C-alpha cells in the first residue's frame, strides 16, 4: 500500500524528496523536525542547526506544551498551539510533514503528528523511517535555517482524541474503552523503574511496546503486520481505544499504528504514567513487584 494513502499519515522519503524538488515547500507544505532527546545525551536544536531536511523548521516540543503543568509535554492551550505553529509558517491549509532524528528511526514525530490532529489539523504526516533513513537513502541535508513567513492557524481541540486522569479513573470501573500501554514490558509489569518513578500499569491495560510497530530499519511495519500485533494482544480496533505511556509520547505510536489500519479515533491519555503514578490510589497501580513483596 502506498504511503500517501489513509490521509497521508505516512509519507516516504522518496515522496518528500520529490515534493521538495518540485518546489512545493512553502505555504502548501511545511517540514518540521520534532526531535527531542534527554539533555545529557544529545542536543536536538544544535543537531538541527548542523543538518536537517532542506526547508525544515524546528518544532520544539519543550516550548509547545503546557509549561504550567507539573507533567512533561502536556498539550498547550489552543491559542498557544495556534501561535506557535503559525510562527512556523503553518496555516490550516498546510500539509505538515514531521520527522525526528532518533536512532530508532521515529520516536517523537508521532507525538507532533497527534498534536496537530488533536487541534483539528487533518493534513499531517510522519516521515516514514525518519531522518536516519532520509540520510541513509542519500537525500539532501542542509545547515541553512529557513525563516518562513508567519501564517494564521486556527486551533480547535478535538476532545475525543484526549483523555484526562478523571476519565481514566472512571474507566477502571466502567471499562468503556480499551487501554494500550506502549512502554517497555518491564516498566509495564512493574519489575523495573520507570525513569525514576515506581512502575506498573493501569488496571486492565494491555502492553504493546511502541517499537513493536517498527521494522529493524526504523520504518513502520506493514498494515497486515500491525493488524496482527493488535489481534495477538486481543485489541479490537472496532471498539474505543485509548493509548498511554510514560509521558504521552510513545502512546502516539499506538494511535499512528491504529490510524494506518483505518482507526482514526484513538485517544491519548496525556498525563500517562507520570500523572497516574502520582495521583491514582495504590490499588489502581498494578505491579508484579508489589505482588511479590506482599
């Protein structure tokens, strides 16, 4: 299946390269580098300055978030998002392509993809394989920083794509929607620390580590393979589904994978385990480590 279908949730490096060569970059097509790394490991903004896809702008997930929240990377307000992406030259008519430079191929780009969709933008795609494969395939890079003319973007939050702590708490009892957790198995099971937090999971959640959907090269697996992963975990894509993780980032890989299978309404629990581990009562934090100690 061509990567441009299904609302162009994915575009290939070849497609993007041809679009850039054809001069489509501008108000109709904007490329955004949504890379983020732990500060002690890599400097995303500095790497962007050194080399990036020609015409790309840097989408700073540290800036485009609710900075008043105690939790990482929570969605900003409608006005904040609109002002931020408008400053990057993105209007409501722009086709946005997001990528990141993670060694896996893709890590943070699906979060940016979901953020645009959450604020009502339909034409947004993830670069399949990320910057790593863009370079590997020999496509051009540059250190020249483009400064797009500001655009007007009107944001309207689609609350159907977002779950709050209160809604997640209610669901533990009502089970109105399925919950898939994209963290590594050890953190989900509670057998290893989750970046300093006690680990475990929300009662009833199913674990599908996000990298399950990526090939060894860092591309998305085929739709058939993705469907099989969901089937093996007994996740029914015909029913409501919410994704969660550590801080609302890799959960967006679940939403992207389901989208490729035709399911476009996966919600993200934005606070994810960062919030749940601190606010939920102990009985609502399932951990094998706790059971073994009991």
